[in-house]
C-alpha cells in the first residue's frame, strides 16, 4: 500500500469540501433533522407521562446518534466512489497506479472525518437540547463506535461493488442498503420485539448487538462482553465477504470488459 | 533495436460471440508514434483498454516495458499514462487542484513547477484557477493532456485526443505531441478519426477493420498500397468495401 496515493485522494476530498459549503451543510442536515424529530418526541412523551416514562425514550436519541455513525461510515465509502462515477473520473483512476485497497482506505479515512463532524454536532446538540449525555456510557462507547464504523465500511464496500457491477442503475440501491437492514438491526427497539424470522436476520448483523448493548448500557447494566465478541466476529465475516465480492467484481469487470464503461450503462 | 516499450502479440478479445479484436500484433519503439485507425467499433478503444490492464485479453500477449499489464498492473501504470475522450476530470475541482491530485498519485517531484510548465505548454496557464466544469471542450481536452503528461510517461496512449478541438488548437496539440515525442523520446499510441492528425503526427499507421489489421505502414505506403489519393480515401475505401480478404493484412502481422 502506498500512502502517497491515499494522501492524494484525501486531498481531493478536502478540495471538494472546502470548495463547496453546500456539502458541509448536507453533512449536518439529515442527522440534525432526525435528532429534532426523535428528540422532540422524547420530550413530548416524557411530558405526557409526567416524568413517569422510564428512560427508554432516551434510547431513541441514542439510536439516532449510533445509527448515524453506521450510516456515515457507509456513505463515506460509497459516496467517494459515486463521486468518481458521476464525474466520469473512474477511468482516470483505473489507468492510474492506484490499488483498490488504497482507494478504499482513502474513502474510509474520509468517512471517519465525515462521521466525526456529523456525530460531534449530534452529540453536542443532544446534550444541549434534550439533556442526553452520550458520555454516560463512558469507555463502552469505544468498542460500540468501532464496531459500527467497521460495519459501515463493509456496507460501503458492498454498495460500491453493486454500482461497479450493475452501473448507475444500482445507485439508488446503494443509498438504500443501510435502510434495508435498519429494521432488523433494532436501532430503536429491542431484538425481542421483532417477529421470530426478523430476529434471525437481526442476529446475523454485527450492528444489532451494538444497539442492544447501547440500551443495556443506558440502563446501567454491566457491559456484555459476549455481545461485543459476537459483533466483532460477525464484522470480520462480513468484511471478508465484502472485500471478496469487491475484488471479484473488479476482476470480473476486467474479464468482461466493463470497467471502461461503468458510467455508461 | 532496443526493447520496444509496447509489444502486442496475437491479441484476441471476444465479447460474447462478437469478436472485437482478432490477431492484433504490433510494437511501439521508444520515440515512435503509432496511429491506430479504423471505423467506429473497429476495436481501437478495446485495444487501449487491454494495454492499460482494464480489459483482459481472451488470448494473446501484451508486454509493456517487458511486463504484463494485467499482472504487473501497478508497475506498468506508474510508467505510462493516457488520455481518453471517454473520461473526464472531476468537474467540481479547480484546474490546478485536479492536476495536483494526479501529481500526488504519480508521486511527481516538484509538482507545482511541473503543473505550471504543463499548463504553459498547452497555453492554458490562465485557466489555472478556473472550475474544471466551466472549461470549454477544447480547454478540457488540453487539461486532459496535461494530466496525461504529468508523470513523464514512457508510453502515452491517446484515444481521440483532438476530438472537439478547433482546427487551430488541434494543430497546436499535434505539434505538442510531436515535440514531446522528440524531446522525451517516448512511445505514443494514437487513435483519431481525423486523417490530418494521422498524416501529421504518426510515424506509422495500423489500420483496423472489424477487429483485424488490414493495413500497416507509413501513411505514404498505405496510400500507395490502396491506390488512393490520401488517407481519407483509404479510410472510406476500407470501411465501404468491408470485406477485404485480399488486402495486405497477412503480411503486416509481424512488424
Ligand atoms: N464490454 C463490452 N461488451 C460487449 N461489446 C463490447 C464491449 N466493449 C466493446 N464492445 C464492442 O467491441 C467493438 C469494438 O469497440 P471499441 O470501443 O473498441 O471500438 P472503437 O474502435 O474504439 O470505436 P470508436 O471509433 O467508435 O471509438 C464494438 O463493436 C463494441 O460494441
Ligand atoms: Mg473508441
């Protein structure tokens, strides 16, 4: 892996975002709206119950923040790739000495940056407006955030592979992928509220354990190492599979002569 | 003769049942400009894609600097570059930013100076701070050529570099290609539908038709062989007649 290539792509993203303030707004807009909706709902429910509602309503705000980490990480990888599809720059990259790993790493690093910005804003606003302090979860946040990031990158790789294979027709799907898994991932409710078959799917997703863990931690239950281990193990499996699919799609593109035409079908 | 920068041997490429390239063989030496000519769909872009490691040949071999571009992709790509009418540089970056990113990818030393020199050479230095998407087609093409020369390639692949250029700029681009080839002694593969390009820029021409080479030589040789007035007429004759089994295709394979 050549770090100067990774650096080149990071520089490109930096140019892109410093030139375009609308992108920075986009970065904060959606999580902000979501926070306002769920946060206000929390306030409303709390008020109705005269403070009787247990703290489970704060799950909603925690869910918004945690979900955004996953979603931003996926977007970091997928949008960086789409950026090159949209601008017809993909051909230039394929004929430049750029390894897929370098390209992905840049997308991931950039994704971390995007996530940090968006999630920081969320954390601050949630604390100021809804009295929700994410840091009550203390060090448990580190493995939680880490696991969500990993799975976000995996989904980003899968989205890129889809676009590479099926062209821009798959673009809408690439956006939808995180939401496809959202119901089973139990972002806002516990696993046992899903029907049996839904729980089965949920158990195959590394992020489900994290959302479950978040709720437990907010309830001051002891940290569940078993759940974290399960999440990390599943992450490895998913990531290996996604990397395999990504590499396979690239290789099959070369065999079928489709790489030169990713933008045009 | 020294080792050719590019050697293609019996290259075959099929897409399903469709044969895009059949038995393509040629070499490019250092300091030589080879023109690849042919009607739409003749297989020129497919040939370039194969040389760039983007398309896997069905059979046959390609050697760039003695290496296989498919297996030694990164090593090969570091030393060549290309510009194609089929790609674009990100429209939302400034001209210098685009070149700077590629300079970093190719690890160009003294990149700021290099970029300034290239912009100067193609007479677009005044566009340095322009948004790439705002460039005219001709300005954009010249920016592409700057990108294609940024790593001082030893082999340059140009797919229709003068498409959408006005005659005066096209003339300049031809002269620059000539100058680069002379000064840096690099090999160039050049496709174009502009016969003036071919006559002026190329040392040697390969005429492809339906994936096969039907003529190979200097423009004068080819014009004489087909008994025509100029390359334009040769082109029309080959493409209209279609089936030229008797054409001097066989003897041209080994160069
Ligand atoms: N991935 C692909 N799948 C199927 N057919 C393909 C593919 N790529 C190219 N072809 C076909 O191969 C033939 C050669 O195409 P190519 O793009 O190499 O032509 P060309 O000589 O560059 O033409 P032009 O002058 O129009 O650019 C065409 O008939 C094209 O339709
Ligand atoms: Mg072409």
